[in-house]
């Protein structure tokens, strides 16, 4: 076991080294002077089961330093050491109260009392397996999985890792050991978006997720609309990951058929478009949530225009699932035209890949032979009536009606993400669209959208 002590007084180093040597055989106490030295140390070797921070640090705020450490290697036993006045002044209550594994030790050092505090923290550390949590792994053997996928479970049959560097990984979840949802929420607070699994385990995880979500769809009661929408979001996450890492399989095709049917059920469970949009659980506004919203809105418009064919309605839902599967960054989902300022600060290769992503997604649609012509919808989903879109820059005269419906739904949802979702924001989006979408094949679906959003 390793313990990190951060203190700029070397006399205290000697005191604690002697205490550990006398009472904790086999424990390696590593002492550093400054916060940056501590962060460099844990990045090089993050196998520290406990952190001790002396509150009198001259060059660092002890609470800010503790937050930086937790953001790097995750929460673990951490003890602030200092006089009563120093602890009161330099340890923020919000941080101390947030973590059950953060403690205080008030000076002066009393050997028996101090040893007791350390023993208690060590027991907590052993139970949570912080020892030997960091390992060196070959990145070629691992694949990332979006963090949100892990909300589906409370335990998984394999070890799951956080990437620290290109070769060093921190074990985040242990195989076959239950973890609380707060664990995933903590990763999210630390801005961790991906966890890593070995390639073979990665495929098993995705296929198990498909089975689990499929069962959940069949168990949802007709009046539990919110659960159905949240399950659609979970399904979208898995479908996107599967398409990127595995491709199209019979398992995925069957799952997509089920998904399409669930979108139709969700629409029937809502009395109006206003009610559906205002009650949608738009929590992160990521690609998955956007895809579900686009599927619901585009199918609603198809129905409003009198197209009753199941296959026609299914096409826009499949387009919603596939269209942004291959964009490299989530934040690029709000780009709707080729001269968007977000494209100014990226490399030429990234720009070219982004502008070509509709074509790549359209190619994937060819595997879903039961839904013909979806490739044309996807290929055109970033085109604009005035010709400012991409990849071909065609205008309203060459955009089909079904593509126009999906483009309208796509861009409306993007504006919801940018402006928020309120009754007034929905009306404002419609007003801003008036000059652009009231033409050609866009005119009729746009009229239906305005009419429905005015209806209370």
C-alpha cells in the first residue's frame, strides 16, 4: 500500500515517516513538497490508497489540490492535517461534506490517535480496492465505451478502466462487484466521458446491453412514458457504439426494428407535440438524446402529412439513429452549414471528415435493406433550402419531401439544444425558421410544425 503526504515542512516528513515505520509495516509513505509535484507523482504512479494533505501549504490551497487529485485518480481516503484554525480557514465545507472518505486530523500529533485515524482510512481503502488499481496496458487491446452505458447496470462481469495516459489505466469498476449509481455520477462530475474495456469484453457488454434493453422495452407499462423515452436514449447509445465498433449484424437489425416500433408507441402516448417536446428528458443534449428527439419529431411530421405507411415512418427513425453516428466530437452535432465557425478551429483532416460524415452514415444505411432510400435522407440531412448546406450544397429544388421533413426535424432539435426547451423558445425557433423553411418541399411540413406548436 502507498500513502502520499503533501507537506512543505520536511520536519513533518520525518515525524510521519517514523510513525508509519513503527506502526504500518509494508506501507510506503511518499512525501512531496508541492501540489504540482503531487499531481506529477500520481500521474506517474497512481497506486496511492490514501492522500494526506497538510493544510499549511504555502503555495497551494489544500481543498483545490484535493479536488485536482480526485479529478485525476478518483475519490479515495484523504485526510486534511492542520491546526484547528488552519482546518477551519482552508478546508471548504462543501468538499468535506461531499465525500464520506475525507477526514480531518487536528494537530498536534498524538501517536495513538493519529495511528487510529490512519488505520480506519486503510480499512476503507482495502474494501474499495484502491491498491494496485493502476496498470499498464496495451491501448490496442482496449476500446472506449460511453460512460452513460453503465447506468444500465449495477455490476458487470469484467474489469473496467479509466484512461490516465496512453498506456496507463486506472481500474474504475471491478469485475462482478456491485457499484452504486453514484460511482458513475462521480465519473461524470470529473468530466470522464469514456470507460475502457478489453475488445472481447466490449462486444459482450454491447450484446448484453441489447438483451437487457429489449427486455426492458417489453416490460414498460403504457402509462410510463418517461421510462420509455429514457430507454430509447439508452438504446441509442448502444446502437451508436455497436455501429462504430462492430458494424451491422442480424442482432443489431432486430434491435433496430424493436426500436422503431417503440418510437411509434411513444408518439401514441402523448396528446400533442408541445407536451412531448416539453416533457422530453433532455438532460445532457448529447447525440443519443438528440437522435430520439429527431426520430419522434420527424415521425410526427410524417404522420401529420398523412403518410400512414409503416415503412415510410420507419425511414425517418432509422435516419435519426444513423445520421450522426460517425461524427468525431459531440459538440459538432450543432453544426448545420459548411461555413459554421466551429469548423474554423479544427484541422483540415477533421473538417473534411466532418463534412463527409453524412456520406459515411448513408453507406451504413445500405445494410438495412428492409428500409430502402434511407441513404438519401441521411446523405441530405445537412443540406439547406438556400444551398448553404453540405456535402453537395443542393437547394430546396433538389431536396425530396422526406429529406425535407428530416432536415427540418434535425435543425429544430439542434436549436432546442442551443436555446433550451420552453414554450416560448419553441415559438421563437419557429419564427427564426420562417424565412428559410417556408419554401419548396419544406413548406408543407413547416406549416404543420407551426400549426401543431400553436395548439395548446
